[in-house]
């Protein structure tokens, strides 16, 4: 099988490439290197530098592949509210370009990186795929729209897809094969790491009065290598069953912000300089995934997502990159 990984030089994409290669899949990476990094490329995967808005280059890259994994997207929630035009163009138009290039080249299988942000502020903490979708930011809205486009391309163009709704992606490849730290990280664990290494003088915990075990927000943190394995299994599923699916990917277990900080201090032996601050608008108290469907249909199970392993693998990379300063 030959697979085009769109966004394959990015944080999740590079882990997906490693996973596909380990199963003998022929991989071609397509990435514009806007946030992806050449350091994340694998020697035995072909690389084409290109943008999903550049239709001729995209169509060329699509030639001779059996399936596509599409992870190229803008993903900063705050930015999406200030620049919806940018998110509409890259996430919506860009994905439609990918789909049209597939149609033109008769490529049938599509694995899509969706997100728990499609659920917004749900009235419950434990979410399965039937939870109503009500995104509260333009990023989540763009992913929800694409899921809808996908079901129409399934009906009208016979493209079979698996949309994977990631919960909180964390961690790094344990063998150190993915070397690129994310630039300008916006998420909790990279911020905790940058605080340890004094890239930031101090971090803020957003809210300590939530109705949770210690008052701080609870999220479902899933190791990126576990996310990666789901992409391979999704491609196998599509080949075998030829049926579209939307699947949550999480562990089903929640950890609070305070737990993340305490466990980081324990695992690394370093102090995290933090202060308690106000709630961040749009943060639900707790979110956890039911991923039974991914388990039943794909045989997927997280095996890398213990809190200790998540922190250890992240620390390993940050130590290597920032520890020398
Ligand atoms: N968070 C925090 N301080 C930060 C960044 C994040 O307290 O500097 C909290 C945030 O409020 C949320 C959790 O960490 O409860 C995870 O946030 P992140 O932005 O990583 O992911 P989200 O769940 O918002 O997609």
C-alpha cells in the first residue's frame, strides 16, 4: 500500500509516518513546512514540499497512492477566532482540494484528523461519538464542517473515510525518532516543559474552582504514538471493510492540570513555577472520551498513554533540546 501523508512533517504527522513505515507501508509525505519541520522527515519516506492550496502540485503528489492520511491544518483555537478567513481557507478549502485531487486520481481511502473540539462545551464529561456537536471556536467548527463534507463525498464520490476525533494529544516517540519540538506551543504539557527549562518564567493554571477533584480542569491525554497506531489501523479497516466511520480517540481516563504538574515534578525531579489564575473562557471542567468504537472496529487500544510515559517521553525531547542551555 502506498499512502500520502498530508502534513507528515508535523507533530502528529511524523509519528503517523513512523508507524506506517514500521508496517511496511510506502509513505509519501506532502507538507508545506509552515509548522512541519524537515528534521521530522524519515529517510525511507518520499517527501514532496507543497501546500494544500497549490492544486497542481497536490494533484501530482496524489498520483499512484492508494490512500491519504490528512493532518495538514491550522489548529490554534485562539487564532481561529481572530482569523477565521485563514482557517476557512486552509482547513476547509485545503481539505476540499485534497479530496478533489483524490477524486481526480481515483484514490478511495481517506483518514482525517478531527478533534474533540467539535463537541464544544457539552452537557456531559464523558463523550461518545453520538454526543451532539456544538463547537465554540472556529477551529472546531472547521473540523465539524469537514466531517460533513466527508459524508457527502462518501455518498457522491465513493470516498471512504475514517475521521479520528483526537482528545488531548501529548508525548513524543519513545525512541527519539521524532526530533522536532513544536514551535510556539499552546498546549499544557509543552508549556509545563518550557517552564521547567525557563523558556517561560512562570505558567498559569487556568482556574482552580472547577467542580473537579482538585478544582483544576480535567482532560483526556492521549499519547501521540497511540494516535499514530489508530491511523494505520484505520487504513487497514478501510481496505477491508470499505466503510466510513467517525471515531473518538482517548484513554477514557482524565487527569487534572494540577496532576499534570505534580507528576511532571515527580518524573523530572524539577520544580514547575506556576501560579493559580482565572478560568480561560470556553474551557469545560472535564472532558473524557469513550473510545469503544475505535476498540471494536479497529482493535485499537492505547498502550503508551500512562501519565508517566507521556511526561517521560516529552521530557526526554525537551531535555535534549533545551537542557543544554
Ligand atoms: N491549561 C492551563 N495553563 C496553560 C495551558 C493550559 O491551565 O498555560 C489548561 C487548560 O485550561 C485546559 C488544560 O490545561 O484545562 C489543557 O489545555 P490545552 O490547551 O492543552 O488543551 P485543550 O483541552 O484546551 O484542547
